[in-house]
C-alpha cells in the first residue's frame, strides 16, 4: 500500500456542492464559505461556473463572487465553463483558470449533443484559444469514465481517445469525474494506472461522488495508482445527477481527517476545515452526509 | 492492488446492529431478518449475544431465536458471550459457535475490570473448556486494536500479546474490531499485514464501523493485507459506543454491492441482500446509513 506523502485537495463545494441546492445562497454567504475554505488552507478551489443562469441559477452570481473575492495569492480559483461565452465572463471578472467538461459516454454525448465526445472536445479549441489570449489557464474534465447510465463500463480506449482530443487542443490538466457514482476501487485503480502510465505528463485529478458509499475507498485506490489531486466538497454537499436524493461529493472534512490520521500531508488545517463544513451545513441545512460533523475527530475521543 | 477473489462476509446486524436500537424487536421480526439474510447467502451470521439481559435487553431473546431458527446447514450462527454463563446458555439453546471479546486498550481494561487484557483472556480458559466439552466452537475478538479513547494508538506489541493470550487458551480464530471508528486504511493495512505474517494459522476477521466514513476504504486495506473475512450489518445499523448518534457498522448491502462491482465473489445474492436491508430499515425505522438503499444499484441506472 504505497502512495504519495502529499495530496493536493480542491474544495468544490461552492460549485458542485451548491449547484444541487434548491435554496439559493447569497453572494455574502458564498464569500464567507470561500474565505473560510481559503483560510483553512485549500490550495485549489472551484468557485462556481460561467454557464447559463437559467439552467443553473445557483451559479448565476459566480462573476460577482470572483469580483468581490479578488485574487488570492497562492490559491488557484477555477470555474467550470461550457463554451466561449464562459471564457468571456471569466476574463471580465478576473477568473484565471477555467475547466471544460465532456461526457465519456458516447451514447450520452450523441443523445444530448449529436456529437461524439471527441468532436465535443475538438469544438473546445476556440475556448482554449480565447482563454489563452486572455491569460486564463484551461483544464478539462471527463465525466463518467468509470461507467455511465448509457454504457455499463466505459472502454479504456474511449477514455484515451478523449484524452488525446484534449491534448490536441492543448489541455494537459485533466480530471476524471465519477459523476454517476458507479466507480469502485478496482475500476479507479485500473483506469488511473492506465492513464498515468500512458500520459505521464498530464496533470490528473480525481473527482469522486459518494453515491454508493465507495468514494473514500476510491480515493485510496486513486492514490495507490499514483494520483495526488482530489476534489472534495464541504459537508459532503452535492448529489448524483441521475439519482434524486443520493449522497453528494465526498465530504472535504472526512477526506482531510482520514489523510491527517494517515499522516498524509494536505496543508489544510483540520479544525478550520471542519468549521467551514459546519458553516456550509448551517447555511444549507444539509450536513448529514458528513461523518466528521456527526462523530467528531478521532482525537476528540481521547481521555484527557 | 491485489486481493483474494472470494471474501467471506458475516452479517452482524442481528447482534451489533440491533443492540443499539432503543425499540426492541420481537423474536418474530428477528426471525424474519435472520431467514432473509440466510436466504440471501450469508455463510456466517452473528445472531445475538448471551450476556446480561439487564445490561443489553435487546439481546435477551437470543436463546429463543436460536431455538426457533434451529440448525441451518452450511451456515455458521455465532453469538457473543462474556463468560461461562454464556456458554451454558449457548449449549442449552443449540448454539454451536461463540465469540469472546476483550479490549485491546490496557487503560480501558484496567479501568473497567482491574485486569490487563492478557489477564482477561487468560480468564476465558474455563469458558473455552466448557464450550469444547459442549461441542461449541470458540472465536475471539479484540476491540480497538487500531486506537481507542484510552490510548491514541494501540502498540502492535500489545495486540500481539493479546493474540498470544488467545492462542494460549486455544482460540485460533480472531476478529480485530474497530469499535471506536478510529481506524484508517494505513493502520488497518499495517496491523493486519503484521498479524497475518506473524500468525499465518490464525483465522482473521475484520469488524469495521463507519463512524468517520473510512470503513469501505478500511475494508479494501484489509483485503490488500490478505484478510478475507469481514463483518457487516444490514442497513448499516449499529453505532459507536463512544459517540451518540454516530453512523453504525458498515452496511452489508453497500459492501456486497461494491464487491459485486469489483468482481469479488461473496456467494451472496445482491438483490436478496438489499431486500433484507430494506426489511431491517422498515422494522427499525433506520435506513439512512445505507447508500444502496438510497441510491440503488449501479446497474439500476443503465438505460434499457
């Protein structure tokens, strides 16, 4: 059981966590959460998305959030975009890092967009150019490479072909996202081992959902495959797009606690991370997905 | 990432799950749960405990449960006991396998019983003899070898010394129990690797609690250390003796689902296992700890 001594965590609660909340949070509340997560030591955060405010009203104020937060030295503040309009909004509000996304499922992509995933990624070329021109870094995400409602198991060749398409448009930082919550440790280990070996120069991320209770085990499997960058969401906020009422992203404080107890460095202060999760739970009314918010830290048990 | 192709699971919901429930279940309801779990294919089950009915009223009818269920060919039905009185009750109702338990924590054992763990285990000699005389097999459990509220980390030498004490009284099947929910994958892997190497002839079990969200990752770590026998509890019933309101044992259906998706054989029918969990959730009113009861199987998502 071998893995890196240091793991880089990205707090995605402000994007993937809050976009599932029915009640809209104010920019003030989002600012409080962002500042708390930054103060706890997260080196990377996903602040929101520049997508249609009609489709995702929870993210409509992402521009304002960037403007009010401003640059934070040493912290990468990325946002999800879907097209060139997203790059324009990012440039206008001072966002310096964006993330594109494509479904690994051919069936999904063809049904929704009448394009193969590779055609979708090739179509990102203008986004990437516009972002580069504006001094904005671009990363990419591939959702459901471990399995999707359309294909029971995504062939590894399909994932490689999508990675090639990303590389062809100049995107060399790629996240594999278990949006459908179908990943298990063996599929995570197998796919990431394959990817890390085939593309050693790609900067890999793992975005896990705890839909079927396997996210922590999947994170360990990804670490064993050599992956050192993981997404997580305060208080375990989020959900599965295909399962109403399902559990969300893996809870940040649960991951930070586990890694702390394992002696793996994250650079994040555990108590401050738990305080952020508590704030997120208070603001949304949802904290039940977090084990640490319910049980406390292991060290809390120690008899004085 | 290597492990055995077949894992043996023990359903402990009727003991460790139900003993935490405030409302008492009837013997009829327990029989329904036991029969459902047996029908789903569990090869081992913990039916209850022969301990003081005043201390644990939920388990007071374990004798009656054994009598009404009778022998089930091919299924091992074990019960927890604390002393020789437990052996007598086991013998009287037809129970053929008992489990003893000791805390790995010196501080805990000295505070509660004024004995070291080794002295407690040596004191089990008369239980073991009485059980053997009655044709009853005996296994042993060591709780909190991964850490306890008394000792932050349990020294591996202490665990070895307790194992030696069990072997000295003739007990060669031993469970390591994370009752305090403090285990993480590295501590599980490290301790079980050490134990499996030092005691290759001991039949090892891992009993995991999901108190801090690490149970699934811990199970994978135990598997990687060569352990092939795991406890789990329908609907994730149970709790942490030190944390009121904490999550329970790892949910049987979540473990069976993960192992099924990993291609690891359990001999358990997944749908029947989920049906048992649903029944347990209905009878107790508690099903929220189960991811599969909330989200369904991965294969449920597949578009027809």
